[in-house]
């Protein structure tokens, strides 16, 4: 089989019989059955993952590929092969890679001196690299241990948890063994499951420790990474991968321990793409007017509310000194009143979805970053929140986590009554589900 690339045909590597040759043969056979997609095509399909050169080397080099590269190739090739089960394929290549890695890491029969291979490299160096990959970093292992413990408390095995959250067992096992660092979405899914079984208080106690351990794991794993190359990957990454990469870059560049807790509000204009250009302009102006007026009415200093445009909405990064209970009670009520007042003069009322989240978040000239920002964006994209706004014929739909919801009932008798208008639901997200409190705010008066 020949693999086509820009430079021409790339020949099969000359490998002696053994686990590494078996792995390479299986990988190239899978590529053939998938229709032999080009390197460029595969690289686009896994944007944000291994580079094109890494994919090329995995198929043509006599050295052991990285585990993540194998997973990426299997992930992009398996869907192209009719009747091939993804979980079985991942499990098979997992075993093939481990066998090859252990064989490469084993001492040679010639003693301790590394031998030259046909590509000019040294087997001893390749062995040392595979040994590093097989032994998780202590920081990554600490995160994996805490995640495993949380799932164990749910009385679930890794395979049972994978089925519960609809993820590949191989992927979940990789997270829980310390082989790879899970994305923010996976830790959120774990916390959501803890909430369902043990309650919100248990999840609230666990979240800060998981956030801290994940930050430490990322700093240890990417300590020697070229940040410039990571920034270049941002341009080709999908939205979820881009958010994850941005967090990694900020952690490497800054001091995440100093990120303060703050409230992040993400506002999205529903059905924005269906509007005419003029209607989109009117809606955007109306949204900004409602936000600025109500911040002033709630006595929130403009310097303590950073507004960042997102095209079909905006992000508000409140200063750490702005009390969260004031935001989910006074300001949220003011915004509802202000939005209704603006809509009273519009032929087509502005429809807004809002997600609020409190947690660690940093800011720079481009906006905000950190777990609270990512989680707020995940909430706002929930299909359930979109459906709530449409079905209730409201003007505003809001989703908040349990810690912010508890603040509403504590503020005043009026706020306690408002809290009873929220419903606790499981919001379906792109990578799982999470528990949140939601409410649809209806128009306050007749429109012109």
C-alpha cells in the first residue's frame, strides 16, 4: 500500500517482524480500508490534534508513534469503514500500541548499548521516549486518581461510567489511568454524575480540587511545549478544541493560582441568523442598551463589568469585588425589566439566552479565560435552553448552577419567591449533560 502526500509516495517502513511492525501493518491496513484519505484531509478532520507530520511519521517511520497520534488516526479512519465498531477498534489499537511500546522499551540482546536503526535514529532514545509515555507524570496521575475515586464513589466501573455518559471506554480508561489529561468537559460530566447521586454539596466540595489538579497537570504536561506552535493550532481548531487550547496557553503563560473567582455572564441572541442585516443591527444595539442601562441601575461600576462582543451576543466579565448575590438578584431583575422596556418599542422583540457561572477566570485585552468562562459557554449552547425560550414564548431564558441559585433564595423574601420560579433540569450539552437551574422570563407588558 502506498500513502500519497505532497512529496509523492511514501513507502512502508522497513521493520523487522515484531509488535511494532504488527502495529504499523494494522494502521496502514485501516488507512487502506478507509479509502486512503490524504494527510491533509486527515489533518483537517482532527484539527487541534497531532500535526500532519506526526500523522505521516505514524504511517511511514520506523519509530514508535505517540499514543495520542494513534488514537487520532483511529478516530478519523474508523468512521470511514463500514461495519467497523469504534470501541473494538480503539481497544485493538490500544493493545497493539502497548505491545509495541513494551517491546521498544525492552533492553536489546546486545547489552545496554543502543543500536543504530535504519532511519539514523537510536533505539535507546526511542525506548526512553516510550518509557516516559508509559509512566504518567505525578501531577497527571494525581488528577486521574481523584477522578477515579469520584467514579468509584458512584459504585461504577470505568466501563459502566463510559456507557452512562456515552463515551468510548478506551477514552475514559485513558483519563482514569493518567495516560492523558481529560478536557474540562469530562470533569464537568463527572461532577454532574456526582451531583445526581450524592447531591450538589458533594460536587461543590469536589470541583475546586479537580480544577486545581487539572491546572497542575496541564502545567506539568506542557511545560516544554512551544506556545507559538500551540497558537498556530488555534486557527484550525474547532470551537471546543479552541477553548481547551486557550486555557492551556493561559495556564502556561500566566499564574492560574492567582485567577480570582468572579461571575461570568454569557448572553446570546436567539434566532439571530434568521434576521435581516438591519434587524441584526437593531437587536445588537438593543442588547447593549439594556445591559449598560441596567448595570447603572444596579449600581455596578462600569469598570467592574468588562463587555466583550461575540457577534450574536456578548460576554460580561464582572470584577471579583462584585457580589454574586447582587448579580443573580438585583441586576438580573433589572436586566429583565430593561429588556422588556427596550422590546416595547420594537416590532420584533429581542430574544436573549443567558448563562451565569461563578468560578476562576482571568482576563486580558482579548477577554476572559478559565474554567468559569468555558462552563458558561457550554451552558449557553444547550439545546434545552433554546427550547425553553421558544416553548414559553418568553424574552429571556436564564441558566445558573446550584451555587448561584442558592444565593437567590437567601437575599430577601422577594428573591425567595423568585427562586421558586426556577426549575432544576439536566441540560444536554455537546459532551454530556450537567445539572442547572433554568427560568424563562416572560414579557412584562404590551408591546407597541
